[in-house]
């Protein structure tokens, strides 16, 4: 991929963001509001009843967790894209890191803090109504730790908004980015990718051997330590380097075959809780290849000039623009819907689809009042 390729970068990237956000929301919604495929089978068996057919057709929703890995690759791509273009143009490049972190803070924290406050508000209403939710920490200490993005490391996740584990990892990756930037600038794109792969592999191996994630009483999600996701994030940065002709993307049948194998093995490892939680950490390595292949494919689709492709990309891109707000608050939306009596664990997929639509609407509202003003403010900082 070269810098002169003819594709709408914004539509392609935002379309993948939109698709990833919807996939994650559907994945969580089916857990909260739908009994799942096994219950549909027990209830209907082989039939042409519409509810059953819709239920069986929704099988891909169970793989919506893959949206998280896609988000990490896209993040690395977007963060490093400008730097890769500058490296390709000149060796004399400098970064104002204070400006970088000011803009990143404005990009992440307003939505993040809004999601935390909404979680606190809805959680408190549930407490007043006597709603029993097990294994959650509503303490002020857990809230403060989450503000510092240290949840899962020195304190439990605050309340029930489980998506916060990925936001803390994202922030930690930003803090590590100067090292990635230096390696890329000094030694090139391949060195950057190899170094990050080595760090992630060593960490994942040590975690699996010593069972660090299982021993951590506060761990949530795959792992609260960002090193496992460094390779995944940096793979996105490497794609940006290839776009600027500083590297070469993998291609050919062997690459796409490897990507499919990695998607399968990564999914098995991610779902390997029966072998211990640290098994899930192993998934970060193969899923890096799978998510990277997905992003590369998405960028190539963005080059096509076919009306149907452009329509799909632009439609998804319209959601991708506010995908962060959707992702950060969709669990809050679920709990609000529960307070209003939306059925939980029914045999109909209607509840999950309703919750997904409500999450998109609420996410767009938050985007209008919080995320978009913050982005505008970040662009004005000099």
C-alpha cells in the first residue's frame, strides 16, 4: 500500500469502527437480553418459525468479541499514521509530546468520564431500587482508581461496566507510544513490529507460565496489562507504515490462510476459561494476525469504486464516527433498559436488537454533547 492509493481513508476506517462497535454491542446484548442459540434450539428445534430462523441466522453475533481486537489495530493505525507519513518525507521529525497527550486526553477522557458518571448514576438508582447485582464494587475507591485508569491492577473494575478494561489498556498504550515511535524512527517499521511482537510474546508466555492474570484478584477482561496487546496495537501502526511505503504488507494465499487459522485458534484460546484465565491471554498473539488481516481487507475494500461497496462503507462510517461513545456507554444503556423492564434472557432476539438500537441512539446523543465538542477543542490546541 502506498500513500498515493485511491481510497477514501475516512470511510474505510470509520466503517470498520462502526462495524466493530455494532459487533461488540450485539455480542453483549445477546448475553443480557437473549437466551442464545442453545435455548432457541431447545425451544424450537428444526422449524421454519420466524423467531427460530432469526435466532439461527444470528449465530455470527456470538463472535462480536472480535470487534475489540479490531479496535486495537485501528487505534494503532490512526495514532501512528501521521508519524509514518512524516518519516517517509523526512528524517528530521520531532514530536511535541505535551501537545500529543493533551489531544489524546481530550479525545478519550471526556467520554470516558461521562461513561463513569453515568455508570455511577444508574448503579446508584439500581441500589436504591434494591436491584441485586453480584460481584461488583461500587466503592469510591474503585471509582477513583478507574479515573486513574488503573482498574484491574490495584482495584476491581468499578461497578458493572466491563468495557472499561479496554479503555485503561488503550490509555496505557498511549503512554508507551513514545518508545514505539522512537524504534520506528530510529530503526524502521520492521524493527518496530518485531520489537513489539517480542515484548508481547514474552509477556504472554510469562503470564501463562506463572498464571499472573489468574493470581490477580482484580483482573477483568482478558488481562489488565497492556503488554499483551502491544503487538496488536503496533500491527496497526505497521499497516500505517506500509501505507507510507516504509514496509510491506503480508499478502498471498499463505497470509490469508494463516489469518483464518489464527482467528480460529485465537477464538478457542479466548474461550479457554476451562483451562484457566491465563489461557485467554494467549489469544492476543493469534488474534493480532486475524484482526490485522481484517483491517487490511477493509482498507482494500475502501479502494473499490463500486456503488454497493461505497454505500455500505458510508453507512457504517456514519456510525463509526461516534463508535467510541457507543462502546463506552452501551452497557449503561442495557441497565437503563432493564430498569424500564426490557425482558432479560427471553427466547426472542427482539430484546437484543432493541438494546442495540437504543445503544446507538444513546451513543449518538453522547457524541453530540460530549465527544464532538471535545474533538473540536482538541483540534484547536496549538
